[in-house]
């Protein structure tokens, strides 16, 4: 299995990798009373770097010794199977096959403690699947197998998938790209999530300019 092109693996001592480790720490201690074990990582609008962002976060969580499952719940434009070079019946097949609910089709990754559940075959009704009771069952099964379960999804403003899935998870993190994501889109995405009482943990700013004065 080939190593994916992720900064946390290719340049583990870089400032970017350290930023992901800081994000991991902040998420782990974001709330002592209501810990975040299931997390949605999404974007306000389409961003080609979003799959790498959640994958890098998953790597840092696993590197800390936490059993982690990365779920590609973007059933419209999945990317994790290509990023990790894994094959599996995936999430959509798990929705339909009871035997896979008892034995989830998780693919091992090159990172110890990290497994990947790809999206699987294309589904005609992604929003219905992600909002179903079956999805609740799947989340429960995965949560029982790992310390952290991270979910990717389509952008909040592109489909209802992210908002619907957010109500089933412990928290949401928005990935915002410096110089590209518009402020008003971030606000609209936040409002859409808050209308469903999703717990927004915060936002991650990618491609931020380096502070040359910082250590």
C-alpha cells in the first residue's frame, strides 16, 4: 500500500504538521464534560484541499496512539479511496448489507491505529442515506471500535448532506481556505449548521501566510 502524499507523513517536522498536531490537541481538550469522539470535517464551499485536511488530522490522531477511523461520507464526490489507495465495499454497501454492520469493511492504512472506510459505490440518494436510522447504527458500530471517528462530507452550501450528518455527531469543524473561501459563505455555512443545533467546534484555516517573525 503506497503512502499518501500528506504533509504529516512526508514532512512530519514541518510547521504545517505541527499545526495539525495542535489542532488535534485542541479538539481532544475542547470539552472535558462532552468529549468529541465523532467529528464532521467539512467546508462551506467546494475545496480541493479538504480531503487532505481531514486525512492529515486523522494521521495525527492515530500517531498519538488513538485508534482512529476515517469515514468518507462524501457520497457525491468521494476522495479518500484514491488518496489512500484502498478498496472496500465502503459506506454505501454497509448501509444495505446487515453482515457488514456486524463486520465493518474497514481498510487498513499505512499508519498504525488508522483505518479507512471509503464511500463505496455511488448512491442515488446520499442525503436520505446519511439522515437515516441506519446511519445512526453505523456511527454506533464505528464508535465502539475506535477512540475517534472522523467523517468527511460534501460542502455545507452544496448539499444538505453535511447539515444532516452533523446532527448525529459530537461536533463539526469547518475547513476555510485563506484567500479563497468568502467570509459570507462561512457565515452562511455556520448559520445552516446552527439551525439544526449542530455543535460547531471551530474552523481550520488552510494556506495561511507564514508569519516570518514567529519562532
